[in-house]
C-alpha cells in the first residue's frame, strides 16, 4: 500500500510510522502520559520504554504490510507529536476500518487532529480502498467529538461499556463517515 507524507498546519509532517521511531515515540508517550491517561487503556510499565515501543511498532508494521492497519506519526522538529491509525481494515463488501488518534498536549488546539483526520479520510478512500470509517469516543471527550464532527462524521449511537479506558468499561459515542457510494473495485 503506497502511503505518502502530508504537510499539516505549523509545518508538522504526517507520515507513515517507521521502525526507527521507537525512541521518539517512547519520549512522546513519557511526556504525554498524564495527558493521554483519561482517554486510553491502562498501559503496562514496559509501554513507556524504548524496547516496549520497538516491539509494538514491529507488530503494527507487520499488520501494515498485511494491509490490516495503517499507522501514521506526526513529526515536528525531530519529535513525534501525535499518531493516527486506521486499524481493523476489512475489504470485500465491508471496506471499513476504525480510526484512532492523539495529539501531544503542547500541540493541541492548532487544528492538527482535524487536518490529519481529513487527510486520512482521503487516503483511506484513494489508497486503502475503504468505503467507511468508524470512530468511537468516551462520552465526555468533547474535543475528539468536535474533531469528528468537523470532519463530516455522523453520530450513529451510544455503545454502553464499550471499551476499557482509564481503568473502567466506559460508555462510548459511535461515529461513522461514509466516504463514497461507488461499487467496490475487484
Ligand atoms: C482530541 C484531540 C485529538 C484533539 O486534537 P487537536 O489537534 O487539539 O484538535 P483540533 O485543534 O483539530 O480541533 C479541536 C476542536 O475541539 C474543540 N475542543 C477542544 N476541547 C473541547 C472540549 N472539551 N469540548 C468541546 N470541544 C472541544 C476545539 O475548540 C476545536 O474545535 P474548533 O476548531 O471548532 O474550535 C487531542 O486533544 C488529544 O489528543 N486528546 C487526548 C487523546 C484523545 O482524546 N484522543 C482521541 C480519543 S477518541
């Protein structure tokens, strides 16, 4: 799958994740640990080590090579300042995937998530061959819901106790974006 780089506001680059990112990714997760904690699963201690990130990146890149996941990193001044991922890619007559993302605490509120979600929706259609993207947010994640709304996602319901986030099974709002109505390519 050919996925290129994109320039986002403030000169931030959105590019495919690479195996050499483990050090920078570990630094980003250490710096943003408290910022991300309310919105993510509880992380084991090895998540905050270079080796832990190297192993996780290897698995993501293996799934990328198999066409099941597409991982991007936001890069700025040699730092990783966020990530956005399409996971659970299924083609055939479903052509759907899940969207997840985060932006570093010191880069929020500059339109980065909105610009990246827009680009990823375009690449999902043109490069991945998707028809639909699904995203879910904890009910009180107003910032993430606003990003989805600005990018044309529609609310499709409430999923009670959907994901184990910050130590509890949390209710989530579900959203989808239908990218087009063309027939699937063979
Ligand atoms: C949610 C997140 C990705 C947003 O990233 P960002 O780059 O700051 O997003 P943008 O700047 O593109 O847009 C944010 C929008 O949300 C709005 N917003 C921010 N906090 C909000 C809140 N608590 N309630 C409602 N809207 C909010 C902003 O005003 C902005 O909307 P506007 O352009 O209409 O003013 C970022 O805050 C983050 O990573 N949070 C922690 C991890 C997370 O929640 N990930 C998503 C899990 S579903």
